[in-house]
């Protein structure tokens, strides 16, 4: 029986190649989208699970009251580590301090490489369960040691054994390679960490780190912990909650500590009011729902085309019933046809996924691969295909098998005036999903453009930054600047604590006239040289820039607009601002500089003169010279001053553009899915239009004989689909508005939702529909009526 079902199914596929092709391609695209999204969700949900201790690892975070708001941060004070070990050590199996991840220069003879790494305690590699390829995981017990990733070791040593080889770190310290670990996968928090250095080396080289061991108000470090197997994260968080507050009882920030589990770092990373408010988990749900809807669209196509062609197979059903076929056999026959189509679609979808993965990885910033060796993948995929086949084929199977043989064979069978209603409902669902995706995509891109067009308060044109990593660049500001200006390639140069595209430090301890004593003011601070404003091109609202002509400027500050408004002075220029018991005179107010996320409010920020805090060199290329001509001249000067380091620079406009990566990625993925949803919907519309034209061939012939024009006939065949799309638009608009408005509310700097977005989406969907239907409609309208009426 099964063999017979298969033969009949194959014959029907061959007899109706156009409709079979539409069904198979539509289902394949839908299944491919579902697979791609499934791989993406798997990658997200398995984030950080590379580490064997994933379930018990966490990081210490703290909630503080800043500027009247509760804020959550990763940075903690250094003495907290000893406090937790001494008082709550029984809850922790291990803990490790860590610096932030930043670039280090490694030198091996003439070979010099810059790569990212952290200073950590010796227990850290074991906490992360690094897979050691050579050496020992305990290699950081030596204060002059280093662990390298496999790729970095190969870049430095090639095929030679790197163990016990010496490297020069940042042109000042010799370190010995004591271990090589397997590169961490892309879906881990520490995927960029290519080297690890001992914490003791950090403390011995950086005096401020040693001093910070007794400073409870210096939040500049990270602390990672591993709980004992039976410990609970919430209970441990409750125990350590006031570990900092007991040492700073007069702190108006009222810091509260807690442990954030590693399994929540990626998916639940956003906090509001001191509580988790979301994160990547929102995108997991969003894309999961989109995947289901796109697959649903493909299933709808199958059901629509199968039921639409039911009249063509009515005679077959009548004959089979008349010679003894029972309904269950007919249902089995039609379900087998459905499963055959799904099986062919599944094979095609595997091919499509394999071809689309490079593009999809690029769009989503992933490194996903097909899980060929994973039995769960095949079990899920095949079960998924089986369910899809049964669900897609169930309605046509039960519908077709219900025909009465007597009516069919007598020629009195009619599908009924309401037979097309289910098809119309399914088309409405299809285009509701498609229009919703179109509206959502437009709003996402509009939000990105809104933030990109935000005034940034300085000029990015020709601005580059260079990190200060070596002693050769520290303390030689005047000589370096003079040599750069001599080249004619540089408009000006300055140094600062932070580049124009980031804010490295925020501080408390600010006081001013009539300040609320209960207010804990947290301001961004940027130490700069005299030439910073001239180099960056910041814009003054009032007052003046720093000047070497005023010796008192070393005790002066320039405020951004947000800071000036926050302190409440009507005219702050000339007023005093006290910071850590030292008075600074406010000499100017500049327009807000967007240094952090362009989607968030600007932090109150102060700028002051201090040449000792510099970590970044900012250079403005001469506007009269192209960057390609200027950069070699600038590199020559740096090679003279710092011959042991590679010349690595960053354009400010490129650094600023990276701030939009996450939102642009969402926009690209939304566009990708919207295009595929529309494609699948159009396949269905094309098939239905083709069937409608075929079904009404004689009617069209009669109308042509009676004088109907091509436009009249096109209008006749198109109007039903236009009505369905308009209904879809009316349903999709409020749905899209509700969800996209909620999405925009997650941004404090956001665009609005304009009426024209809905008009564009509606007209776009209507145009696509008419374009799809027109081919079949015009083809039918141009057909010779003699051929269509010759049997009458």
C-alpha cells in the first residue's frame, strides 16, 4: 500500500510541476529560515557553555545610586576580594581579580604583535577550564609568566615550541611563556582574550593598582568567582549584599553587591533600577517567533494550493471511493503526498542552509556551522519535518477525502460559495506577518538613522586615536607633538585619558554651591592636554578653551552641557566646582560630546588639564592632505619615538560606527527575514493567481468576446487579492505599532513612529501583490478566447 501511495504521489508531482515546484521551494525556504534561526538560538543559548564550570561561575556586580538613579556596574573596589574571602570564603571555591580586556604589545626579536588580554590571578585559567595544549594551566603562579592562545602562539612562534620562550611585554618587561591554551570559541564572553598575564605583575608595574588595595571608593576592577557546588547564587548575593557598605557607611551611593551568574551574562545583561530588565533573550524570543511565522507562511502556501486544486482531483476521489477506497486510505494517500513534498523540501532546505550560512554568519556576527554530527539536530529536524508534513497536509487530506462520490461522478459536485474562505483567511495571515515585518524593519532602520544623525559635539573628520602602551610614548608629549606638526600632515595633536569615542572613568566626590547633600553625583572625567579641544574640534556654548597663556588653567574645568544643567547654575562660567576637596574654576561649557552609546543620554562630564593621566593620543590629520598621504608621515614619527611598537591607529569615524553594530545587525536580520517572508507569500499568491486564472478561463473568454478590455480583466482577477492585502494591512498596523513602540521604549534617545511608515509598508505590500498577480492576470487576459471557448 505504501509503495502504491508513493507511486501515485510521484505521478501527481510530475503532472503538476509548477504547483509542486512552488510548494517545494516555499516549504524549503521556510524550513531553511527555521533552521538558520534554530542554529542562531542554539548558539545564543549555549553561550559560555564551553566552560565546564559554567553553572557555578559568576561575577561580582554592584548597584549604586548615581545622580538620583540606581545604576548597576561590573567595576568593584579592590579590597572587596579580601573581604569576601575572609568573611564568606566557605561559599566560594575560587575567585580571581581581573583587569579589563585591552591591547598588549608582544615582541619576539623583530616580530611585534598587538593583541588583547587580561591581567588575572593564577586561579582564573582553571576557573574557565581552559583546554591547555602545552604547558600548565597553573602557569601564572610565576609573576613574570604569560599564557597564550593557540592562534597567537602560532603567529609569534610558527611551528616552534613556545614553552619557556621569552617575550617582551609592552617594550618594558620580559615574560616567559608557560602555557598554550585552545582558542576560546566565538560564543564566549572571553572570546577576544588571546593572552593572560599574572595579577602580581600588574600590581608591581602599576603603582595605582597597589594603592587601590586599600581604596573602597575606587571601582576600577573586575572580580570573578566560582561558587561551591551546593551554593545558591541568590543566597550568596544576600550574604555579600552590604560587604562594601560596612566599610563606607557615609557613602550616599549605598552600594549593594551581588553575584551575577555566568549563565545570565549574555542573555540577561541589561539592568534597570538594580534589577534585570532583559538583554539578548528578547532577540531569542523575537527571532524564534519570526522563524515559526515564516515556516507557518510556507505551510499556508501548501494548504492553500492543495485545497485550491481540490476541484481538479474531485473526480479522482469519486472514482477511488466508488471502487472501494475508504476515507482513511484517501487520507493516507494525501498525507503521503504531503510528506513526500516535505521530504524533498527538507533536502533542499539543507542545501539552502549550507549555502546561506556564510551570509547569515556575516549578518549576525556568528561563526555557526551545521551540526552534522549532533544526533539532536537530526532528531529535531526530522521530527520537525514530520510534524510540518502532517500539519501542512492534514487540512487538504481531510478536505479532499470528504467529497461525496455520487455528486462527483454525476457532475453535480460544487465546492461551495464558502470553499475559498479558508484560503482567504490564510492569505490574510500571510500578509499580516509580512506587513508587520516590513513595518518593523523600517522602524529599526529609522531608529538607527535617528541616532546616527544625532549631533556629536565634535568633528570626526580626519581624527585618529593611538593607544599609549609603552614608556617611550609617556612623558614626551611636547617633543612628539612638535615632530608631528613638522611633517605638515598633522593639524594638531593632543593626549587624553579617554578617546573621543569612549569614556573610561566616572568619579564621585563632586560638590558645588547649593548642592543637595543627599545627592551622590557621578560625573564622567576626562584628563586632557591643552590642545585637546583644538584637535577634536569641540564646540563652545559659553566661556573659553584651555590655554597655556593662563597658568591657572591647571586648576580649571570645562563642563559639557549636561553637566552644566545638572549642577543648576544659570551661568556656570566663573563658578567653582569642588572635586575631592580641591576647587576648580569653571572656564567654559561645551556642547555635549557623544562618547558612549548614541542611543543613551549623555553623562555629566568634566574636562581638566593633567598630562600624567594620558592613555590615548588624538591626532587631527591636515584637511589639506589625504589620509593615505598623511599616515605614512605620521607613522615615521612614531617609529622614531617608539621603534619597538607596531603603528596601530583607529579612525574616530570607524570607532563611532561600531556603536551601531548591534542595532544594524538586528535591522539586517529583520530585513533578511522580511524579504524571505514576502518571497514565500508571493509564491503562494502566484500559485493562487495561476489557479484562479485557470479556473476562470472560460469566463475570461466570454468577457473578451463581449468586449472586456485587458485592463478590465486584470482588474477582475486582481481585486480579490487587493482586498485581502488591505485587510492584512489593517490587522498588521496596530500589532506592529504595539510591539515596535515597546521596543523603542528601551532606548532613552529614540525616534518616533510616524504615520508615513505604515503608508509605505502598505503600499509596498500592495505593489508586490499586484506585481505578482499581474503576470498571471495579463497572461489570461491576452489569451485567445477562441481556444478557451472551443469546447462549448
